[in-house]
């Protein structure tokens, strides 16, 4: 089953503010969520958030992305640097 990944406009702005190499790495990891947004694997460090219902966290280096899964869509709601979010 394939999922469609949608980025919140604030996440797109956040990604645009990153250096090009980091931006590329983040986009590739977010794109990999379309294969399986539930299971952690090489290149996709995924964790279900315990305090926030239905939220998952994707870790890309020291960047974090929070997302929700609705039917066949992955909605990336927030992107931030480690230590600033949650």
C-alpha cells in the first residue's frame, strides 16, 4: 500500500530555510514515508509519540518531523530542530 505525503506550508518554509544538503536529506526521508509510515527502518527512524494521540515522529539527523496518518495520507504537521519541539 502506498501513502501520499503532504507537507504543511510551515514545514515547507522550515525545509527551505535549511542548508541544501540537509534539505535534500530531509526531503528524501519524508518521501520514504510513502512506503510505510508506521515501521522504523534504515533511513527512516520512526517512533509513535506517547503523549500525543495519533502522532508519529520522524528523526532525520538533528531534525524532527511530527506527522499524522489519515487513511492513505501522511500529513506532516511540524518540523523543528532537536530540543525545540514536543
